[in-house]
């Protein structure tokens, strides 16, 4: 037997909840979880639920987000607690004995149906229009006397809608584009059918539904706006203006002539849709490619409601991690992964991290988004929502050092493990990098970083570490040490040498060990002229590191004149070495070898132009302290 979470969105519906929750308590099995997402009600709904139905979970929002987003928050809350299916129910429904058993039996015996509804009647016994349409269609096309247990259909009403977890995993959430309500279930069923799931109505189970219990008089205007949105986002529709104008005139005109809507209502519906034109285009693209709808949907215009929606998503993520900690063994490690505008590589990295296992405890993963674009951020948040051990954190674009500090500031474990979003940690990586911390004198551990294969071209490069380089692609620190040195220096603008600066600062507090078995694979990246010239900006901060610590950046190369050593490497050693390697590969890769020689010469020329600035550098920027006072 499946044990779905029943999710109810509510706004000033205490009078409806009295019957809804009472009949659910009488008819639903005790193992079924119920959550009410309250949209900032002012009629005492939250106090009523907590006082009379103690076993019901409540999310007390401060604003009215509407049915769609409130329901999404309920699904997100349930997913974070291991739900395997969901039953979305309106607050103006009530239930008779036996409805759940019939419904649950149908879902168990028809696994190909990802979404299921039920027969619905009004409180006075009148069959609902949607149920009547489906029964009429069945009678017209079938000669059988008995209805099947599950009647295939195009879509089912959202007032009582069963959804399997596999559907959420594949197509995502209700689309926030349709917020506050209406036609979101039609779009949801359409996307599920496009993804290969069947949609049907259970004919052996019936519920009572008042209809428009919350929307009231606003139902017709809201429904027209959502109808237009659904029509211009259907498969095969491209663009916004022409489809929107065409359907506004055709459908809106019929509604005006029928006396259902006024001209002003249709005009407002069109204007609301036009404001969302960029979101409509984004949804059209997402649906064409079969991409899942994330919690935040497409690029919805900023509003207080959207801000509140984001805040509650973050709050649910935080609370779910607290639940994991309360019910799990000792939290031994916090894995920090900074990411920006990267999804495919990141998803592979996260899969490798989550597949790790450690003895005598567990770990958390903190994904630190450094100002990704809105669509990428939504995708990252969706990826992170699939495992309760993962927390998604975000900040405006500040650079990789700031992103790692964000993770360290929110880490709950004493050991903070850093890796990059494009690496592939190998099996046993996490256990191996934690093992040296058994010694109290060890304050940090680094592991090897290697490319996946030998280089196939002189234009391929990847960071390597066999000890003593201290790359944060594979590095772990005691959190107390990070706080003591103030974290990574956020003045470093690029992903270069901020990790070396951190390691050299931390080395004054204890021993840095090397774990050979803690292997991370880093992919090859193709060298371009832009990446070659960008290296010169990195050299600026290598000079800062050398001045601060009296070395070239590695603890085994001390020198009295670190700035001159860096200049010599930039002007002579590095370009000459790259040119020599390119000449060796010239017979096998003539084009790439010539390009690498050209890039190296251009880099040397530009480096010479930087000499006056490097010579005149007198003051060393002070090392900031970015983790002071961070809570454990």
C-alpha cells in the first residue's frame, strides 16, 4: 500500500477545513501524512488546525501565494521527508468512508498511470462537469456496460489529484506561471503525458467538492487569464503576441457574448499574460526540450510574493537538513561545492559525492551558487532538492573564494571538505580524506587531482596535484582552523591562488597531510587565447601570495625575492616551457601546436607590458577575515 502525503492549500478557509480535515481524519488511514500550506490566512485557520488536528503538519506562510505555489511548497516539504507519492486536495472537499481504499487500490494495480483523479460530485449531489464529460465520452465510444476501474483521460481535476514521485522526478512541479490558480493541473497532466505517463480517473472512488470555495467571484477572471496562458504554451505554439491576440479575441469574445465575462476582464487577462511574455517563451523552450519544471518555474517577474516563495523554499531546505541531523548518526563532514552557470558537470559531480559512504556517521552537501543566471539557478535548486542531505545556498556573484566561505559559514560539521563543481570524486574519496583527521595535529588534508586520461592535444590542460599544491578541488580543513585564519581571502577575483594563500595561512596552525587514496578526477579544458591572457590576472595575485608568505606559492620554495621569481616565470620560464612542449607535438597536432605557440607568445608579450606595474607594487593587500563569528 502506498502512503501518500495529502497536501492541502488553504487561504481563509477555516469553515471548509472543519469538514475537510474531520472527514479525512475519519476516512484516511493513520499512516497517511497530511500537510496544510496556509497562505497567510486571517481567519484563525492556523490556530484552528494546530488546536484541533495536532497530527497535521502546517506551513504558515505570511503572504497569499495562491494554490500553485503553496502546493509546490507542500510537495517540496513532503519530498524532503521521503514521500513516494502525493495527493493534492482542495480545502473545500469532504470524504466518505471507503474512498481512500478504493483510490489506493486503483493506484497500486495501475502502475503505468502517473497521475490519477477521482469521480467528483458537489455537496448537493450533482456530478461535476469534468466527471460528466469523461463518463459521456466513455459511453459514446464503448459498448461495455461496466466502467473500467481507471478511465484514461487527457487531464483530471486538481481538487483531488494523485501524483507519483516518478512524475515529479521527471517533469518537475506545478508551473508557477499559472499562479495563483487554474489550468495548472491541465498543463501538469499534458507534460506528464508527453513524458510517457498515463493519466486517468478512478471510477470506484468519489469525493464531494464545493468548487470555487476560495476564489469565489474572482474565479472567472482568473480562469480566463490562466486559460490564455495554457493556450499560448501548448506544444507546437511559438512566440507570444500573435497566439495571445488570436486566443483573446476568439475565446474572450465568446465569453463576453455569453455574459460570463466583461470586456474589462478579458483586457486585464491579456495584459497579465503580456507581462509574462518572457516567462512564456522560457516555458515554451523548456517544454520543447522536455526539461522538468523547477520549483521557481521560468523567469517570473520579481514581486514580494516571489521573494516570500524563495524564502520558504530555503526554509524548508534548512529544516529538512535539521531533521536529517536529528535522526542520523554523527555529522562528520560538510562538503562544499561552489558553482556558477554550470549544470551538467555539476550534476555528475553531485552524484559522485552523494554516492560516497563514511563509517560511523554521515555528511551534508552545501551547494553554493555564486550568482548563476535565473534559469540555471532554478535548475540547480531542482537538482539539489532530490536529496535531503543537500542544501542549496546562493549569493550575488562575488567569486569562488566568497562562495566557499558561504559554505563554510553554514557548515554544521567540524570537517569542511572542498571540491569543484566539475570534478568527479572517486569511490572512497570522502572516507579517505577524513581518515587523517584522527590525529589532532592535522588541521587540513589534501588529496590528488588528476585528469581522466593523457592529453590528446597541446591545447588541453587540467590542474594536477600530487601533494603540496593545496588545490581546493580536493582539500579539507577543520572548521575551527578556517575560522581562525578568517576563511578564504575574497579579494582574490579569480579561481587561482586563493586556495594556496589559505593553505599557507592555515599551515601556521598545524600539519597539512596528504591522502593518496582520496582521488578526484578533473576534466581537461581547452586552452584559448582568452584563457591564456586571463592567466596574467592570476599572476597579479600570485605575486600577492608570494609577498605575503615569502615563497612562489608552495611551502617548499622559500625565497628572499618572491616577486622577482614570479616575474621571471611569467616572462621566460612558463612561455618557453609551453613552446617547447608544443614543438614536440607539432608533427602529430600541427594546428593545435601552432595555436599553442601563438598563445604563448601573445601571453609573453602582454606579460612584458605588465612589468612596470609589477615592479612598482609596494603594498601587500591585508588578508581579510571573512569567517569571524561564524556560528558552528
